[in-house]
C-alpha cells in the first residue's frame, strides 16, 4: 500500500473530504461577497444601471464579510452540510445549500434592521446571496469530483461484506455495483449467518472495513455475537431495518436503494468527534509541554546525575487499531534493566522482569505491577510515584499516536493476553490520562479498568475529557497500594 493509498483509507478519506468542505465553503462565501462588491462598484453597473449615491469603503466592508461568512458556516453546520457518514446525493446537498444561504440572508436582513450602515446596498446583499449559492455549489461539486476520482482508483474504498439473501440484499449489492462513486466494494457475500461465517469474519486480518447484516431471521443473540466480533476487529457494523427487536442507541441510518441501512457506531469519535478531539489534543499538548517544561528540564538533569544512560526510555506499546508505537517516558530504571530492542541487554533484562513478575506482581489479568521494584533508580522511584516520568508522552500526543485522554497504552505481550471484549480498548488512541486512571490508577483490577475505559470509548465527549484532565493531578497525588 503506497503513501497516497494509506492516507485515503476508509474513514480517514471520509473525514478528510468532509473537513475540506469547511474552508472551501468559507472561501466561496467570501468570494461571493467580494464579487458582489466588485460588480456593484464596477463601471458597467454605474454607467448602465445605477450610479453610486453612497460610500462603502472596502476596509469596512471586508471585515463584515468575513464575520458574516463564519455565521453562514455555522448555519451550514446546523443544516447538516458537514455531517459525516453515508454518501450524499449532490442534488440533496444543493438543496441544503440554498436553504442555508436563505437562512444566512435572513440573518443579514435582521442585522440591517439594527445597523443599516453596514449594508447600504441592497444589490450587494442580494448579489452576494445568489453568488454564494452558485459559488458554494461549484466548490462542493469540485470537492466531490476529486473525491470520486480517488474512489474510482481504489483510494478510500470501503471493503464491504453483505450477509443475507432476498430482495433487500440484492438491492443493496445492485446499488453499490451501479454507483461506484458511493465508495463501496462488495468483497464477500454470505447468504446466512452461522458459526462458520463468524469465524471467517473473525479471521479476516483487516481485509474488511464494513459489514451489513440483511438477514431479518437472525436472532438478537446471534446479532450481538456478530457485533462483538466486529468491535474486536474494528469493522463498522450495519444492519438492515428490522434485524434487531430491541432499540439500540448511537445509530446512523442511510438509504441504499429503498432499503434503510443502520450503522451502530462504536464511539462518538467516529467522524467530527475525531477531528475535534485531535484539535483539542494538539493545542492541549502544546500548552502542557510549555507549562511542564521547567519540570521536565529539572527531571532530565536529575536523571543524568543519578545514573548512567539516556534520559528518555522508549517502550513499544500498542495503540489505535493494534498499531505499534514507541511511548516516550523519562527513564526510571537502570539502563541495563531496560526492556526493548533499543537496549543492548534486552534478553537479560526481559528474563529479570519475568522473574520479578512471578515474585512481586500485585495485579491480576494481563497487566503487571512490580511492588518495590529493585530495578528502579532513586530518581526513578520519585518520578514514578508522581507520574512525572509520563510527562514526555505529551510529545506522543503532539505527534498523533496518543491522545491526552484515553485508555492507557499497553505492551504487546500484555495485549496478547486480552480477551475478546478487551480489544474494544484499541478502538481509539491511548491516552496520557483516562477514566480508569483517575478512578484508582494501578489499584484497579484490569477487568474494572477495562470496563471504565470501554465506557469512555462509547460515551466520549469534550466535556468528559476536560473533567478527566482536571481530576488527573489529584489522582496522581493520591497514594496507591502498590507504592
């Protein structure tokens, strides 16, 4: 898979083009305002239609246009023009653009009532309204054509499995085949759901992006088993209407031909939630790096004075969707006891660690916590207790392989011991702090930790992130059993 194809994969492509529409729409709205202004003050207009009887300096007009443009974007958002999920027909988009621009015109009309001098020319107002509809439609048409260009060449294609038979299943498959611009490719079709089919889906190894269950005869229990498999393997789960007898929250309904298809979202972080969280992470990590830099500098000096070896410890962890990355921490152990491929005594260090886990492990489940760890240095003991050793992970957040808030990242050999439902933790980026981290830190059993983190994944919001970050300092200072 090349770099371009890797960039335009499934959800990432959908997010990229949805986000791209925001600046394109804004640019087109401003361009419409500038065009209307230029046309009103052109020689043609003055000589053929009407002379200028008032002054409207561009220096006063342009800032107003910029502000009105932002208001129009907000209206577009309320109209659902930036909603992610499901391919939309262009005619439906244009209809919403017209309604959105009309609502924007209504806002300007209200502003004229209160502050007439900002809009002395009715021609500019009406001209900008008409031109905005035209320009925004053209901008969106270009973006959609670019998206279709990539889709037709296999970039951003959602590899789809259909389970079921009958007219609904055939209608869905036919719709996808007739409209390649929808961005789907049916890679497998199974007529019924059974244990053999579940095993095949479980062992796809990342070859499936989405699954649609169209078999209305499948029981609720069997459907939930399939949903669990999809969650474990990070496959988007959808089903045709009437498959479930019980209502399920956090769903999205789209139409394929005349069949309603329902997607069960694993987390609100699909779509715009992911964009908002990433922006929050970038600005938050930058601020926290600046604020914590004096502590990090002092810690680095103390580590160098206390023991030989590097200041930082790079440890392989498992991140979102099972991707490996190196978490950055301050080194808290003697360098000869550091585990990892970067360290010369890795085999010896790993053998010692396994022995200590057998003798001094205080945790149950796949994770371990070594009480009174003899490998830890004097400075290391303090920075572990205060969690100062984790401050460099703000750079992981800035880089993009961690988030400020999320499930804690675990080592590959720990993840290998996960049970099926634990794999839901890999659905989002791991965090520097998290709901489990502020609820007991390493005192929690892993099952309780997983339960809290899975709740976070399924119920994420910026409000929850802020609450967790504000509670983190007190959780750090709270004494732990394992200390």
